[in-house]
C-alpha cells in the first residue's frame, strides 16, 4: 500500500506541474513543449515503477524485458510508418516549380 501512496503522490505532483507549466505563464512559450514532454516521460517512469512494479528485481526482469521489447517494436512500427508516409509525400508531389494546374494541362 505504501508503494501505491508514494506513486500517487509523485504522479499528482507531476500532473500539477504540467498544469502549472501551461497555465501559470512562468515557463516561456518556446520551452513549454519540452517541459511537458519531460514531465510526461518522468510520469511514465513513475507509473511503471510504482503501479506496474517494473524493476530490476529478479522476479520482475522478465516483465521488464517484455515491456522494453514491446516498446521497441512500437517505435519501429511508428518510425517506419512515418518514413514511408514522408517518402510517399515527397515522391508523389508534382515537379519542382510546377503547380498542379500546369501539370494537369499537359495531358
């Protein structure tokens, strides 16, 4: 029970920190996204450790390895999809300096 209470307190503090980052105006606008991403990653780690009990203990190594493998596979799928969409967008665009109506008028 103590682990859950500590995890809840830290998660609540990180959530309030994220809310304060956006609403207070203390953090300059160009830094807000970076601060929010950092707080989100820290909160993810806190929840993995305190609520899902991921760790380096001998009993948890298998769960941690499966989680890391799943995360790696998701990252590969997302990165590959973005790469394919970017290349399709670049290669399907009309020629440089040619607008769409000009490209269609040469039929």
